[in-house]
C-alpha cells in the first residue's frame, strides 16, 4: 500500500487522534488508535473497528490510518487495532487480542464518546478474515465455545461488517499452486504453528464460509476484479450469506472491467472506482448504524435514480 498516495486524500484538520493506546493493560504491545471527528461534541458516536491485513504475518495499523481518518471525518469513531503477528504469535492470539480490544473500547466508551451498542467490525485481506471471525464469535455462541473465546460484546451491539479482499475458505486456498500458493502455505504455517496447517483446528475455525449462519450481521463485502481472492473467496462468502438470509451489499466488477482492480484496491483513492467504493461504504455505515437496511445499489445507480 502506498501510504503517501493515500495520505493525499486526507483533508487537513477535522479529526482528532488518540494514538498508541494500550488495551492489554501494562503491555507495551500491541496498541490501538482512536480517530474521532473534531466537531462531534459529546454525543456518543457509532464505532468502526478496523483490522489491518498482512497475511497474518505482517502489516500494522499505521498502514491503514489515513483511510481510517477519512472515515472518521464523516462522523464515526474509527479504531485501528494492532495485534500480534506470526511467527512470534500463533493462532488464536490475534483473535483473542482483537476481542480484548473490543472489551477495552466498550469499557472506555465514555472517555472517547463511543456508542458501545453501535459497532461495525471491518478489515482488509487477512484482517477481513479476523474481523469476520470475531463477528462469528459475537453472534454464534456455539462457534465462540469451539474457539475458546468469550465475546466482549453481545450480538445486538454488532450492527454490521465491512469486509474487503479477504480470505474466508481455507480449503480452496489449500489447493493453490505456484508462488501464490507457496506464500499462503508459508503464512499459515507461521500462523497456525504447524506445517500441516490445513488439518489443524485453527484452519477449521478460520474457514468462515463453513460457519456463518443467519444471525451473522449485515455485511458489506467487496474485492477487485483483478484480485484472485474475489472469485475464490469474497463472492462465495457473499453468496452463502445471501442464501442464509443475511443482508449483503456486494461491490464487485465484471472480469473485463478497466482498469483492473487488484488486491486492496479500496485504498487506491486515486482511482475513481475506489472513491465510489468509499461512498458505498459510507452509505452502508450510515444505514446500519442508524438501524436501517443498507441500499444494495451502488452510488452510481442511486445518483442516476435521483
């Protein structure tokens, strides 16, 4: 991700940042950042909790900070959560840390003027998988028990999910060959702590598409047409959720769309399609945090119909 290019799209002023907050007590790492609109007053704000990507072995919250500032400038409390990456930490440490971050935010909601009953979980790439897994832990008691994580929020507190360019079906990924398959297998070896990662309980838990049910929150799901993961991961999850009756907003493009939109396209705001996806994202957030069903039509269609 080109941070400098993304930073150009952040308007000066208007957002107040609380950086480097330790959500695990006295531990130095990991930490989280809270971005708040400067003119929000003391009214409790809906909260977007964003989990960064990096194949579970890299990345940091600073990589997505400019994008989170853009969202905060639209009237949201937006949180970038750092978490321990592999191989220093193995599954399920990242998931338990993210759950602890959620507990910290709820416990300190008054300090930052957060509404603890209007939370949206969000993530990109591996962060989308982690966010979706935390969403499952919150909304499915049986799944929570199987993962050994006690949810830090109730199902009614979780208003929606934002999932970009994620991995949700590890069985499909296990069949990958070539450099992409090698990289994925190496990352999962580090994350699960086992070379035979595909047969571990971690891999079974991480395959979100096998566990989602009708109580999964309303979901905005997107991926670029030039991203391999879109056809193999994002679209199948969107299809599964829709079949279950979950409200889904899909943002995909035809395979021949130009320019080709690759992995993490949403951060490339120099592209018209990324800016339109941002507008769609904000429409979704406005709706679900207000307790409404998000309009599934893209911004371009809504503008044409107006």
